[in-house]
């Protein structure tokens, strides 16, 4: 289905950065389903009108809605028509020290690579990104208090990152140098080992008012 160009021209006018934020978000939400169902002639122009919503001045909630809209833009047949926009999305995901937290960067990477099923021509850069993110995640897990459950954000990031990486390794491993592939596998193992260590320690750590395993085995505590 091809969208009525007049509808989208009107929508673009309402997405301008000079419009109130609440109005822009409302229009963007309405467009999300239309973009999924219809062929949009100029995907680049549509993204350009909302790209500023990923800026530091906006809340995480606003950024998440912009990333969801990005997901609509890359869905279905639109993906094959993204052209240079894929590279733009990839650069946003790869940008260090920006306004986006790691989970959003991973989701943008997934949009740019069709959930790791279409990584060309970004295979090497994607592998390097994943290696770095996995290393940071392993360090984050190791740095948390082991007696407490993992914070929800860290656990969610771990699930999404490992899920993406598993698909990436399956689809793109033949394009990677052996050394880089081995480092990526080692990084996955490091995350898994840290998570397992935490799980074991959490099981062995006594709850408030409960004796530790050593205390339970001490005859003096019987």
C-alpha cells in the first residue's frame, strides 16, 4: 500500500520542532501504525523531523517513543528502502557519551540491522560494539552488591544484549576475523559467568534473620 502523499506532508508540518512537544508526540504516535502499514516515499524526511527528540534535553520516555517510531520506519518493506538512513541509525547507536542509555542504543542497533539478521555492511563495527557493551555489562554485574538482586535495568539490558548477540553470532560469524569472533565469545562468557556467580551467591546469602549455610552446619548453632 502506498500512502497518500498529502497525508504525510500534513503530518510532517505537525512534526516540526517549532510545534509543542505534546503535539509532536501525539502525531508521531498516530503515524507509527500508518508507517508500518503503508509505503512512505521519503523515510529520511520523516525521520529528520523527529531526530531531535533523541537529544539530551528530552526525557528517557520521549527518547523511547522516538526509538519506537524509528522501529516503525524500518519495518516491513521499508527496510530495503532505507539507504543512507541505515548508516545514520547505526552511527546513533555507536555514538559514545551521548544522550542515550545503553538499552536504547541496542534497540537502535537492532533497527539498523533488522535485529541482527541484516548486518552488512556493519558486521565488524557491530562485533566491536557488542564486545565493548558485553564487557561493560560484565563489569557492571561484578560491581553490584552480590547479596542483592540485580537492578531491573541491568537485568533487562543483559537479556536484550545476549539475545541480540546470539542472533548476530549465528548470522554474521563467517564475516568476522577469528580473533574478533573469539573475543566476542569470551565477552559473552564473561557476562554469563558473572551472572552465574551472582546467582550462586544470592542463593547462599542468608535473608535477614536467617542463619548462613556455615552457621546452619555449626553444632553450636543447633
